[in-house]
C-alpha cells in the first residue's frame, strides 16, 4: 500500500493493511499472473500516465471528487494516484502485487 501526496510516497508493510483478509480471497493463480506481468517489465497495460478515462472524467466534472482523500485500487505503477495527488488529494494506492508497489515507489 502507498500513501501518496504531493510531498511523496510512503509504503506500508503488508501486515499494516486493514484489508488483509480481502486480499487473501484472491486466488494464488491470479496473483501469480500479475506478479509475473510486473516482473516482466511488460508495457502492455502501461499508458505512461493516468488513465485517460479518469483524467477526462475529472477534468470535465471536477465536482465528482472534491479535494480530500481518494483510493486507487490496483494502482500498478501509481500513475492515477500521482495524478490525484497533484490535484490536491491525499491518495491511498493499493495493489496486491509487491512488484507493482515497488515500481510505483520508483
């Protein structure tokens, strides 16, 4: 898990995650597939920035997310979380793949 603000990112250990039981509900195979994806340095799903649909939605409808806190589940490299932080939000970014979190921290 990452906490993201304009000042930077900080990581929480897996033991600190309040939703640990939910993450254990995922199948080992599904988690393994994503770990392999992130370890491969594939750019198949990498837009090198925030998701265009999210960016466009929030640009067109700023009232949808007033400044405050936000959650990015399945954060990957953290582009959406960083985008939200730059907009003034305190953002929590989570991913069940340790490799994805490591890449987001870079």
